[in-house]
C-alpha cells in the first residue's frame, strides 16, 4: 500500500501511514465495508482557492480546558478571512448556551474539532461531534485537529479515518495544513 500523503510504501492493511500518520487510501476503507458518513478533503492535493470552497462559517468544537489553543486557531482562521463560531466569544452571559450551540451547529457549514485528552472527556464535545457526523451538509467538511495525543475513538470511532491536522509537532506546520484545506497559504 502507498500513502497518498508522503508516498511511503508499507504492508497492508494499516489504517494509517507509519511515517506521516495520515489515513490510508480508499482500499483500506473498502476492506472495512462500511459507508462513510463524513470525511475531509485530502491534503495531498493542492486546491486552488475559490469562493464556493471557503466556509461561510466554521463551528469550532473544543474543551474549555483547551481554550487558549482554541483561541489561537480562531485567530489564524479569522486572519485569513474565515468566519468562526467560537463559544467563548459568541455566547453572551444571559443567553441559553445550549440553544446558541444548537443554532450555530445548524448555521455553520464546516465543523472543526480540537482533539486532546480534555476533549475526549467532554460530554459536549462528544455531542457536537456526533451531531456533525449525522448531518449531510458536513460531508467532506469535518476537520479533526490533533492538539495533544489522545484516544479520539472515545468521541467517535469514525474520527480515526479522517485526515487529522497534526499540531503535536509544530504549530506552523499544523496551521499550514489546516489552511491548505481551503487552498490558502500560511
């Protein structure tokens, strides 16, 4: 099997490339024989930016314990013209926070989840992820960001089949990979 991300060849069947940890090709998914509800665009292809590909608004799911990292993601996306719904900034004190989260999930057209040991323990992150996985409008528009090593299967076993944006090595490379999804440079 050959990794579509780095070109490394390895023995089948592995769900991730042992060198770059990217999800393997569609042939592995065929072995599993289950329909995929959600996926993201492969990063191995350079995509030209266009208005129809840029999000009208991104929903950011994260644990409150990771709020500083979440704020840094919001800042990068907004600096590149991508609107982000971010619960820390978008929920006013007297509003019903669960209603606001529900309204934002219904309104946003992209879903980004920050993965960490804190987020896999969060009931609300799990609810948001499960909601996004069930919505057809998030098809090819779910982006897991690996902030800290964790067992993402605790949120949903399907997340391990997504192309994860890895921030565990360097923040700059993670930002570059994230923006590349929309054909933007960092």
